[in-house]
């Protein structure tokens, strides 16, 4: 097992301290932080994503693995910035206005970050104008919208309408998801992408920035 496989293995098993220690050691041995990110952390999270998609693991295991990934990213970030390594892209993510659910949104955020994408997390119960402002301020090219209630799912359409009104709809891709959301609904409101689960969301997000 090489150093990247070893880090990925620790991440997949949710061993945050191991991930941190192995990344620190790899950096001390002169291994590129960008390589560690792509060949260890992203690779490990891809495995987690596939296992989650195939019902081989469940939400608690994904959250533990994501925490291990975040521990590794905390160590890597200063080194990546020092070397001028930019994130793959930026995404604004939130749960729409009137909806206080955040587990699904947090899962998607962690999985997307595992693809090397910077996430601007606006939280829950987010008004359309806040999303517009975040896109304008950050230059994000992807907007991820979550809704867990049939009563709030049209909040996703309100965000798309607000992006149009601000004249920036054509500058961003909009991804929607959540329990009541379907592909037909995504098509109806003019979203660019609908994903069924966090693993699919991460894969789709990475593809947007390919």
C-alpha cells in the first residue's frame, strides 16, 4: 500500500487522527499537497460515494469519513494556498427559504468538498436574494439547492427566478435535490441538474468543473 492508498484507507475508515498524521508525514517527506488532495482524499471520498450509492454504507459512516476528510483538508489547505493551488471551482449551497432541514445539505456539501470544490454554505431557510448576493460576491459557478418539504420545494424555483432577475442565471449551473424533488420537477423549474443522493451530487458537481 503506497502513501496515497494508506491515507485513503484511513479516510474510508473514518480515522481522522490517522489521516492527519499520515498527511503531515507525507508533507514532511516532500510529497506535493496537490497530489495528496487528488490521489488520497478525493480518491477516498469517491470510494465512500460509491459505497453510499450502493447502500453498502449509510449516513453515519459517510459523516465519519467526511470528518476525517475535513481533518486532512485543514492540514493541506495552507500548503495548497502556498503553492498557489486553486480549488477546482466554487459552489454556493443552501436549504431554501422556509426549510430548516440540513442533514442532506451537509452531506452534499461534504461530498462536494471531497471533490476539491470550495463550498460557500449559506445554511438553512435562505432567501433567494442571499443566494444571488453570494454568487455575485464569490464568483461561484454552481448553486446547490436543497428542499425537504413539498411546501418549500418551489423555493428552488424562486432562487432560479431571482438569478434570472439579477441577470446572472446564464453564469451559473443550478443543481437541485431533496426528498420531494424529482427530475420532472427540476425540468419544470429550469434547473440544470437533479441528483438523487449526495454521491451523485458530488459526481455531477465535479463534472460541471471538468
